[in-house]
C-alpha cells in the first residue's frame, strides 16, 4: 500500500468548478485541519488556546493577491500530515484579529517531498524518489527563493508562467496578461475572490481558451481576472497565472519538489494506504 493522505474537497458556493483543498494533520499531538497551499511559502496556524502557549520568536510578513499579513513566528514540537512529519518546526501564527482565517500547510513543509496528487481520488501519494520514472515525461519545475512552484502554460498565441497553487480555489489570470492576449479570454461576469490572507474582493470572470500544460490539453474553463502587479512586485519571478483547483483538478500530477521537476500523472491509480 502507498503512503499518503486524503484530500478534503470543499466546493465553492458561487463557482461550480472551484473548491478549497484541506488535509487532516496534527501539531504537538493536537488534531487540526489545514488548507493545503503550495502557493504559500510558510505553514501558518490560527491563534487559539493551544498555539497561544508558544512564545513568539520573531515576525513574518507575507503577501496575498489582495492584501498583506504580518504574523508571529513560533516553533512547535512537531507537525504531521500523513507520512510527512517534522520536529521543532517553525511556522507562523496569526494575531487572531484578522486574516488569514484558517490553518494552512505551505511549501516549507512540502518542498522536501515527491507528491503524487491524485485529484481523481482526492488523495496524495507520498512516493519514494525515482519510483516509476520511466513512465513519466518530466518537465522542469522552477522553485523561487521561497519555494513557490512555477510551470509553463501554452496558449494558442503564446506562453505564460504560472504558480502551481493548491491553495487557490480557482485559477487566476493577471489582468495585464488578459489585455495582452484578448483573443484567449471572454468576460462572463463577476465573482467574489479570497486570497491567501483571507482578504476578499470582487473580480471579473473570464472563460479562458483551451491551453496545454505538460503536453496535456485543458479545455476552456472559467478563471478570475486580478491585477497581480502588487504581489508580483514582492516575489522573485512575476507570474501570469495562478493555477488553482479549477484547473489542477482536471488531471493528476506528480510534483517532484526535491528534484525540481513535474509530470502529468497517467496510468493506473495507486492504491491508498
């Protein structure tokens, strides 16, 4: 049986194709539910009766699509999500008076692992390095200094750089990219969006033309249009898109974070364990 952990899919009330992805885990033996967020550099927890017992060791600031947050740094005795475990792990704790409004697992915990995201079974397999490599066509995975993962997206009239973000319920496209590629986007109204800090904003919605990612074809589907220039100004590599659940869930992915490579996962579904 394969080691892994279950994905808890929470559909969006407004957007039929959108959903948030959560996982069950523990901190210091205390059960918690986390947003699984590959678009977040750091793991974060809410301030509550348990996390308030840890002394702050410093401050951390982060940027969402709509807002910034400033949080305490704390060190917990251990953290577990399925077979992924760390001891004396430093993460961020919110002040309890604002966003983000949930616990989340970030790339600081995930970046050392090779993860097989089986969205068709709501399951992530934690795989041994090098397993079944001959059956995959791998592509380069760029990780910036905060381990945000980037993949290339091919449009009918060009290419885009996208952050691979399980923490985004729907795919987001930069408004500047929309303006440069108007033939690839058809506006279809507005919707409310929430970023990694918990901030909410009304956003225009588009039907994005079919794209190719890793040799796989993705049909036209709805995306949110957002001005990403403020958050792009805070990161190493500007992004044209944030690939969220609405796109990621259309196939299965092998994300080999330690070797900085990725593949569309095909073939039989591994057994759960």
